[in-house]
C-alpha cells in the first residue's frame, strides 16, 4: 500500500504543477493580449502623428511659397515706388527750370 500512496501523492503533486503551469500560461497569454492592445493604441497614435506632421509639412511648404511671393511683390512695389518718386522728382526739377 505504501507504494500506491506514494504514487498517488506524486500524481497529486504533478496535477498541482499542471494547474500552476496552466495558470501561468493563461496569465502570460492575457498579458500578451494587453500588450498587443497597447501596441495597437501606440501604433494608431504614431499613424495619427505622422498624418498630422505630413499635413503640417505641406502647409509649411505652401506658407513658405506665399511668403516668398509676397516678399517678391513687396520688393517690386518698393522698386516701383522708388522709380515713381524718381520720375516725379525729375519732372519737378524740369518744371522748376522751365518756370
């Protein structure tokens, strides 16, 4: 009988170890699911940020073009105003000489 008792005890210990391992495996799988969910959230955030950055970069390019065009227009306006002032001054000089 002693051998059967030892065998039964060994079998019980193996069953306890089996349950412990099953719980550990289940816990590990649950942790993987949580991490995968977190990963998806992080990936979604990264995707959103990448889209925002791309949009902002496109907007920046447009803004830089607008600034460049506006600056050129301003420079042309100033040059035209200087030319006009020069012409008016020359006309005034001629008128003063003729009078």
